[in-house]
């Protein structure tokens, strides 16, 4: 009897303690937010038989958050609202109470205030009130920005320091003047709302400068537009080539540079266009400080580092040549080919110094950051293969180091021609035997048909 009584008391005590609920605190849109967003704290208490609770909010384990409602909202959150929040509930028409919830941390980061200053033809971005914690949309491209027609490409938009609750919009950028842009929302922008905007088969009309923007909450909190990313799509076999003189990708400052569009018809309908690292928008080559276009040739008479970028030929109908990377750099440059090297050819690299008395330097040569040849005036690869593709640079111990240049390698046409010839020769070699076989089968069929006719006549 005593044992049974103890069991009953134990069950009653266990049931009583289990009936004391523990609240759960959630924060929307996220625990890490930015100044100015609308933030809502919500306290959820689940207990049978209780229809109405009176809530108490606590910040940093003490004090009250001045609310007895289930939801506590900051319509414009600031850094002073950051802290650890918990809640507690008491039955409005009864004596039951809850436990206090676990603490949930609300983090608030500051906004960014940009000050733009425009001077001459160069834009300076002053970021005196800008930190890594500011809400910025960051745009990247995978697998690469330079595409051939039909290639897949994905634009990826993320918000630095925060990944919860954002939806994304996608825009193309048009430059109206040196201090004015137009952002055009993509017609199918909504399909990239999750942060990835994918084009399964890039077309020529996908060429352009893209940005993204993120928003969340109600009312919506919007980030500024992201960094710009160029997507460039060329045809499989473009009808024109960009010829660079001097014939190299890297050039000294304060020299003349010529870029010409050359096709078989010698047409003058082509314009040299560019996308420079300093401006990050599409424009004509003639917009350079010392640039001018005559026919299908653009001449830059006095190169400066701001001329560094990607150049190509473009027609009024939108046809484009393959792009060419041009780098303008003082003192030391790498002499490397403008266009891809064909497998099996010889590749020669030189390290040049901006001094007419000693233009060729005895230097170290690097591929993808690793030393491959030291203290020589030129590096020669006698038979180029795909494995030689990569970023190359050179370094002189006293004069300095050149920028990196990408050297691409394409398959040899002769290899494919040999393969075709081999196939044709094989077919020609086998064809006499095929012909004899066909003739024999034909004769056999005729003989069988004649035999059947004789048997039918006999019957």
C-alpha cells in the first residue's frame, strides 16, 4: 500500500512539472538585421487549457521591453535595440504561469552612407562611413563572365553577413552619362528571387552589365544595388577579329595603342568597344581620354592605367568578335600573345622594361604564381599543349613585376583534319569489299526467286 501511494505521488508530481510550459522566442526577419529594418519578436507558449496569456519581455536578463503582447515590434530598429531577449507568460484568467524562455540574441548593424564625388571623367567613391557590417548585395558569376553562345551561366547574389529572409531582384545597367545610370528590371527577374539567376543557354543578347538588389521584411527593407558584373557572349565563329598593335596584351603607359576590327570584306561597320576595370560599364573605345575612332580602328595616343580592360569589335546588328584583355602598366610588362595559342605551336614570352636602352630584361617567369624559369631574357615553350594554359607574369629583382596575363590554348585544326582523313581512307579501303558483298547478296536473292518460280510451274 505504501509503495502504491509513492508511485501515485510521483506521477502527480511529474505531471505537474510537465504542465509548466517553456516559451519559444523567434525573431523576424532574422536575428542579424540592419538599422532601419522592421523587426518583430514573437513569444510562443504551448499549454493545454490556456486560451490567453499575458506576456512579459526581458532584455539582457533584466528590465522589461515595455510590452505585454505576444509580439513586440521595432518599426525602425537601431543599434540600441540589440541585445538578448527572453519572454515569460502568465495566464490572464487563471493562476498558471510559464517558465522564462531561453535568450535569443538580436544583432543590429549600421547602414552605409555613400558619398559620391565626380571629378573630370573619374568617379571616386568615398566610404568614410562604410564598414564590413553594412548591408550590401554582392554579385558574382559562375563559372565565368566570358561566354560562348550556348554556354550556361549563373548570377549569384548574396548579402554580406546575412543569409536569412532575403528575396532578390535582377537588373541590367545602362549608362546615361558619367554620373547617371538606368537600372532596368529583368522581365523574368522573379525566377532568381532565391539568389541564383541561371541562364541555361547564353545568347548574344545576354551580353550586358548586371546588378542585383535584396529586400526583406514588411514594409520592405532594400539594400543598395550590388557591384556590377559584365556578362559577355560571343558567337561560336565570329566574323571579325580584333587586331592589336603592338601585338601583345600588356602595354606601357604614355604610348600609342591601335585596335582594329578586320574581317574578310574589310567592312567599316565595326566599332571597337570596351569594358574597363575603372568604369565598369560598356562604352566605345573612343571614350578613352586620348581615344579616337576612324573607320573600324580605334587609336589611343597616350595610354593610362584607366585604359586597362576588355576590348572587342561590335557591329550595329550586335555581332561581336572574341574579347581581348588589355593591361596598361608602367615600368615592367610581359610580352604575350593577344589571341589563343594553337596546340603544337611555339610560345615565346619576354619581360619588357619601359626603357629604350634595355627593353628586354633578364627576369624570372611565373605561371599561376609558381616560378617556372629564372634569370632569362625570354621563355620559350616549343610545343604548346592544353596544360600550358594559365596566368603568366615576369619579375625583375630591381625593376619590379609585371601584371598577370591569361594565355589560352586551342585545339589544333590539323588534328581534326587528320582524324577526318583517317575516317575517309578507312571507308574507301573497306568500300570495295562492301560493294562485292552487296552484289553477291543481290545475285543470291535472284537465284532464290527463280528457283521458287520453277517449282510453282512444275506444280
